[in-house]
C-alpha cells in the first residue's frame, strides 16, 4: 500500500453531467462502444432485434431506468441510438417525455454540449466523436392513479407504471371484425401462472396471434427474453404494434410457421403454444426435447380434437402433464341489472419433459 498512490478524479460520466448541470447519482451506466450494430428495426422487412444486437443492453436499460448514460462509437452513434429508441416505441406522449443529451469531445477545445433534445431531433443530427449520451425519461404527471385501461384508439403507448400483466382484451390491437382471436384475460392469467416465469426466463410463444401472452410474459421476465412466431401476416403486424405500444424491447417476433426456425432459438425455460398450424404433435415433441430442466410447456385448446392429440402425444413421450378446464363468465348489463355471459371453455395443458425435474425449492433467482 505504501507504493500505491491514489489520485481521485471525476469520471467521464460525472464530467458530462456537470456540463449539463444535472445530478448523476441515480444514473445507470451502459455502453454500446463496439462493432457496428446496425440499425434497430422491428418491422415486417427485418427480423426483430435479439439480445445479440449491439444496442440491446442500452435499450433494455432505458426500459428499466429513467436515467441512463452510455458510451458510444462512431457507428453506434447518438443519432442511431435515438432512432433505435423511436423504433422501440419511445417518444413524447401523454405519460412521459424522453430527452437525449450529447456531450461531445469532452475537455477538448471544441467541446460541444447538446442538451435535452427530442428523439426525433437527435435522430436526424450528427455529433462529433467521441461523445457521451444521456437519456432521461421524464414523467409528465403522476400516472399511477390514471385509468388502467389502454385501448389502442385512445392511448398510443402504455406507461411504465401500468400493471405488469392482466391487461384488458381491448387494450390490444387485434383483428377486426373477427374479435375473439386473442387469448382472453382469464385464460391468459392462468396460462402465465402455469408457465412459472422468473425474472430472467427465456420464453417461446408459438402461434403468437396478437401477442398478448408473449408480451405480458416479457413484462414478467423483464431480465429475460421472449421469442415469438406467428404465421399470419395480419396478426404478426398487430403483435408488432402491440409490442411497440408496450415498448417490449425484450420481445422478438418472427413471421413464419413453426417449427421452422425454432432450432436457432435458445433453449427455453417456458413455452406457450397458442396456435399450432396443424403441426401440434411435431411441436410438442420438439419443445419437450429443448426445454431446460424444470421448464414448462403450456398449451391452450378450445377443440376436443387438439386436446386429445396433445394428451396422446404427451403420454407417448412419457411427459408429466395435467389439464385444467377453465370456464369463465363475465358480467354484462341487462336493463338496470346485470347477468353473467359465459365464455367458451378453454383447456389449459401444462407439461414437463420426462426425466427433467423442477429446480430445487429455494433456488436462487434474480427476482
């Protein structure tokens, strides 16, 4: 210790905040200083970003922290970061505003400070290198006491303070006039419970439809990732719209028919099958072969034939399984009174692969 001299000095992050005259103590530090990550896109022309994308950690940091500072690179630049956040659903709305500040060439004679830019403004500008980017999410008002309904025709985005799961069916963009092509709230809640999700779970959503189960799973598994696939282009577009409204940057949707493409996905902790496209037996076989130890497969059925095929396949594979029949009814007004209107019964099948016991009780998680 006698030969070591400690020379304290402010860090680059501290200096950047000092230039902006803002406190830095609550900042989450990230970095996208690395190889060219490419643009962050989430549309029908490009597969959704995955955890391998160079901006993924930054976008996820913004999802969980209101104040983020990040180191950049000439390729992963402030304007690209702004475009990535816009593509992920961020921007000014009724609930919050988001501001991006850039401190460039810090401590040089040509130091430049651009404070409190909108994402749209930052996305169209170029900034000198090297630079530090600071991103702030600023709540417009106390939205914790706002209504908990978020219909797409009235609300462009869902605030961070919204419930983690349990959204109303009408909060989702979905096919019209064919209402009903969505996993209903009651079946969704039970299915999510049976999936046994942890904060860091890897989830597959096969037959994603409008995305309701996978998107709510992404909010529960906020340190994990959801891999979803949907064969119907219209439903896939709706799922992408819902993901953007929820700012679900840990949700990757692929347009196609399972099981094609599943081999490239990481081994899952939990799998939900909401639609099989006539490949149910093959999907069950593949999923059980890929599930991690203790992982769960949950399937929803409304027809006797698919229920019979699923249980027969599970039995042949030696899986452990059980079936829950959910019959729900919702109150509806009739004159000045109320009645109960029954929904279609749903069979919820939960299975685990043979020889793959659950994790020990008390096992550590990130929750």
